[in-house]
């Protein structure tokens, strides 16, 4: 399966940040008539450290 982004890219790009939340998996989306169903996602929340 091809993703738009690879999880490793997030971890490499934001290596200096504190990772608050990171999830890669499947979720069910219900975002309108034509945009719903099972989706593969990467969720990322990061916080800059004081040195950034």
C-alpha cells in the first residue's frame, strides 16, 4: 500500500520535537455522503522544544 507520507518521514523531520501523539492505522470516517468508510491514516501531534 502506498501512503502520501511515510511514518518514518514524520519521525525524521520532527526528531527534535516532543511527540505528543502518533498513530498509524485504520479509522472509520463519516465526513459526508461521498467521503466515508474505512481509511488508513497517520495522526501526528508534535510540540517544539525550547531550543527550536
